[in-house]
């Protein structure tokens, strides 16, 4: 089976009845279309009634650099009735226009932006104009925008967007965390923790401890180096879900024994990163113990997630065990996702059999949109030269739902260049 061609994908994208989905697919195709094929995208874009969506496709076509398409793009931009959408597309076109047309279009953009009213999102358009209008004209335009804004905060946001860097100071970031400041913070945290020091562990049923845990995780890097291990131990003693989301913050300061103790603590409901973070910091000799814990997890979706997170830190033999555990997952959708998370870490000679197992599992996913998502996820995990069969299966699944083609843009990003011609 071969991956879908440019013509296959364009024909299907143009048939989507959901306009935002059609625009997203055409935008993705436009950014990857070789010179000479952009007109086909533009023809389809003209049929999109929602102007911001149409403008996104025009933006992508301009950025593709097909100079032969510029007159058509300028004509299409001139027919946009929404001022801000037209201003953004014209701004993109300015570098590609002849000098007389560029001056006229730059003034048109300035007029349109004045009509729209000032906002902090104008930075890109303003910076684009600055190359083509005089400093006096730009200063006048900025004065008009500033006068229209209600308060200093909004004006500061606009200045920030125009300069490309934050102009409103972040008080916390501006603090100088020298040794004295770090000691002061450590003392404050010690005082905050003191009421909860109850032997070896802290009770997880106290709601205010979650806030304390959050503070510990946020501040630990600002403590004096010799105080960080104690703060890390306190953070992991607070046995709540938030701690598990923040394990990467505290693990560098824990001993191997303390890290091993966390293997049994990571609760399934909070598994988004826990096992992967632990595997990264765990001595390789203890990785079999970690994998045993993952394989024992229930329900199945949690086990599959754990296998995906840990896979990048496992050696070949443990990866084989992870594949066996993933294949044993009964739910076909979760089986595909788990295998996709493992396959990219496998040696080259062990990938084909795992991909075959994932493709077989995908046939058991009843909903086409779920099947497409699983297959696109699998394709993303594979090297470009090994994706054809998976992309073909994903495209077949995507075409089952002609309303929105939900995963089509992700598939387009994965197409090899030869398939986009």
C-alpha cells in the first residue's frame, strides 16, 4: 500500500462539508505545495465563505513563495470584506508586490487597522507595515491606536506586541535570587511546612497541603542548593495527585531509594507523566521493577499510558516485554496507541512486527474517526520511509467521515514530499 497522493488529499479536502476543517486541510496543503500547484489550492479556498478561515489559506499560499500566484492572491485579498482579515493578508503580500502597488496596499492596511480599533494582537501587522511606511506615518498610526485604548495595561500589552518582547515587568521574574533571598525563601517555606511535620509522612486528606505542594514545586529551584533535597522529600511526602504531575521538579534531588519508593505511589488516575519521569531518573538496574509495576496497572488504558511513558528509557529486552504487554491490551484503540508509543524506541529489525500488530488492532476500532486518530498517531512514531502503509490505512479511515476529516491536517504533515506533487 502506498501513501495518498497530493491529488487524493486535495480532492478529499475540498469535499469536506465542515468549513473550518476544509480550511485547515487546505492551509496545511498550501504550506507544502510545490510551485505551480498553488492555484489549485486557491480555487478551493475561494469557496470558503468564512473569511478568517479563507484568509488562513491565503496566508499559507503567500508564505509558500509562489511568485506567479501573487496577482491572484492580491485579487482574492481585495475581495475580503472583513477589515482585519484583509489587513493581515495584504500585510503578508507587501514584500511580494511592485513598489507602486506596495505603497498603495500599505496605506490600505493602515486604513483598515485604524477602522478595526486597537488591540494587542496588532503587532505582526504593525511590524509588517513599518518597512513600507514613513516613521512619521507609523508614529501617527500608533498614536491613534494608543488613544483608543481604555487603560495603561492595554497600552502596555500593545507596546509589547509591537516590540516583540514583554514590556510589562513581571515582578516575580524581576527579583534577584541571590543567596540572601534564597535563604529568606527557605525560612518562609520552613515556617509554612512546620505545622504539618507529622513523623515520616504528611496526610494527603488535608486540602491546604495541595497548595503547599504547589509552592514547594514552584520554589524548589530558588532554594539554596543544600536545602533542595529536604524540600523535595517534603513535596513527595504529600501524597496527592499534584505531586505526581510535578515529579520532574523534585526527582533530581532524591536518592535512588526515595525514587524507588515512588514506584508504588504513582496512582493510575494521575499517570500522565509519572512513570516516564521516574524511569528517566531511576538506576537502570531497577527498571525491571518499574516495568513490573506498569504491567500490573489497572485499568488497561492506564497500563497502556504507563508503557508509552516508560518506553523511552527501557533497553531492548525490557522493550520486548513492553510490546508483549501492549499487545495483550484488549481495547484495540488503546492497544494501537500503546504500540505507537513503544515502536519509535524499538531497534529497526523489531519494528515491522510491532507495526503489523498495531495495524491489525486498528481494524477492530469501530469508529472511523477513532481509527484514523490511532493510525495517524502510529504513523507519527515511524520514520518517514516506513509510513506508507500506515498513512494509507489512516487516509482510508479519514475518508469514512466526509463531514470534518478530523485528522486530515496531521496526515498531510506526514506525507513525503513526493506525495505532495
